[in-house]
C-alpha cells in the first residue's frame, strides 16, 4: 500500500516537473507514465498488468483524438475558405470595444468550446482580437478568462461523457448547472474589469451594467435550460442562442446585423448539428467490443461527423478542387494538433495506469475527511487537475473515478462530484498548456506567465469562492 502511494505521488511530481521546469506537458506525461510502468513491472515481475489500462487508454485516446482533429479540421476548412471574413468585418464595425469582447470571448468562445474544446477556442479567439486592434495582453488573457463556465460541458459533453462516464443529464449535471449559473451571470462583469485593466481604459459602469447583466442572462438561460435535457449542447447553445439574444436586445438598431448574416455565418454549424443528431440516433447503440474488459469503441464518433460536415460544406464551393482542399486542410490540421493528440494519449494512459493506486490513496486519506472539508477541497482539487493536465476531461479522468468510489459521500456524491467537475472547468483559465497554446498564436514572448496569472487567478479565485458559497447553501 505504502509503495503504491509513493508511486502515485512521485509520478505526479514528475508530471509537474515536465509542466513547470521543462515546460513540456507531453514530456512530463511521458516520464510519469514510464516511471509508473517501470515501478509496477519491477514490483509485479510481469507486464500483463498494463494490458487493460493501455487498451482502455488507447480507445479513449482514439475518441478524443478524432474529436480534436475533426473539430479543428472543420474550423480550419471554414476559415481557409473565407467563411469568417464578414463576421470579423461586422465585429470591427461595433462602436463599443467591450461589446466586441463579450461577443468574441464569452459567446463565440463558448460556441467554439462546445464544438471543439481542448484549448482550441482561446487559441482561435486571440488572433481575432489582435487583428481588431486589442493589445496582446488583452488578446491572451480574456479568451482564457471567459472560457470557464462553458468548459463544464465542453466539446459535445466530453468532460462528462469521457471524464466522468455521465452520458445523460442527472443529479450531478443538475448540481453543476446550479453551481455555475450565478458565476456565469457575474462573468461579464469580471471580463469588463479585466478589459479595463489590460487596455488601461475606464469602464462606464453606470452605462454598461445593463449590457453586462444582459450578457450574463443571455448566456445563462440557454446554458441552464439545455443542460437539463442534454450534456452535449449546453455550451454550443449558450454561445449561439445567447449571442443572438444579446445582439438582438442590446445592440443599437443601426449596428444590429441582419438575420441573413446569422444564417450565412452559422449554417455550416446547423449542418453539423443535424448530422450529429442523426448519427447519435442511428449509431449510439453500436460499438466495437474488445477482450479483457477493455472499454468498447462506440460507432458514434463526433470527430468523424466534423469531417463529414467539412465535406458537405466544401462540395458546392470547391467541387473542382475538393480532394486538394481536403488533403491541404488535413495536413495543416495534423501539424497543428499532432502534439496535442500525442499528449492526450500519454495523459490518458497515465490516468488509466494509476487509477487503482489513486483509488487506494483516496480511500486512505480522503474518505476520512469531514464532509465540509471535502466540499471546500473538491473545487481546488479540480482546478489543480486541470491546471496540470490542461483539460477538464483529463482532470476528471485522473480524479473523478476515485471520488465516485468514495462510499462515504452517500447522497451528497452528486454535489461533491459537481464541485470537482466545476473546479476542473475553472482551471482551464490558468492551465499552462492552454496559455502556451494561446501565446504561440499571438507570438508575444515578452508577456510572462506571472502577468497572465495575475489577471486569471482573479477570475479563478472569485469563481471558486462563489461556487463554494453556493455549495454550502445547497447542502444546508
């Protein structure tokens, strides 16, 4: 028992070494994985122990890699064909810069999180802000700070489905919605404050409070209502429906885009959603099954639907160069996402390999804690997991099963699991991997991590405190 505990702790230290000292998450994950594998092989004197975790890890990695590749392939296909040109022009014409921040960071960021996830939204929004004249610091900080609430459902529900094994709205999902709704209402005000600091400009709170309140409600209503019936689409609809509501109600008529503008901008995504619904209906009950209790591979793979949607989009506009376009976008997408996919594989296999040991560690040190202490700790554990791994899904994979196995939680398990999950979502704002990805596209080496953390820790800290207060009130 003692040896297993030390193996887990040392492996996490190695992972942290890779993240902070070497600044290469993939290398930290590789070294941690090798350490655990070699340690177990020496103790057990055989290698069969690795078959099940590596097998299940491979299946999970294939699903996540398909989603990451497909989502970026879809976006890159649209962008390469000038699909967002008009959208950028309309945003540049708005008289209020704060309005543009809310549209791009809060609503479009949420929409892209619901479609893609894995740090891609902030990586795509940051260059848009830079091209519209915002300072580099603003362009890096605000997309990360805004990408918090939407991450609770992430890319088509992946943090729930893959991270926690929750495929339908249940009591854990309901607690997640309740815990995150008030912070979602406050988030536009936090973004406005950070915007005033990074751009060194004054925010007219007396004038802008109605707009900021409207942004919060426009986002939260579709987020909450969709989450009651689905784990796949809350972030997507909070972004899209929230954006249409916000623009329709809080933009002057002279600046308000036409209905045809919204249709032209979002029709590829409507095709995507239609294909996703059809594929889920016909394919979700079918899967490839493997031996030895290895996780089955579902035939319903949203990543493949992204690629099919790209094909449907390209056929009418590039039918003479269709295969050239597909090859070009595929190559560019692989170059952009290859390292992330490899990192995901290493992290997933690491999580699967230490799952049993982590469960024992939780049994020894976590189960004996008072319930109030667990309530205070769980969001912070989630933030730490996401901060290290760069993803709410990866954080949940690392920590969720161990928390779910805590038999002492009883009827409060959904609340405490929702707290862990919410912390995993919030931690995306300060995840080193996400910061590295965003900085790579903005290309501002003089902006250090400490400066970025100064602002986003404010969001994370405020969010965590608010969530804990709400949890205390819910528990009564």
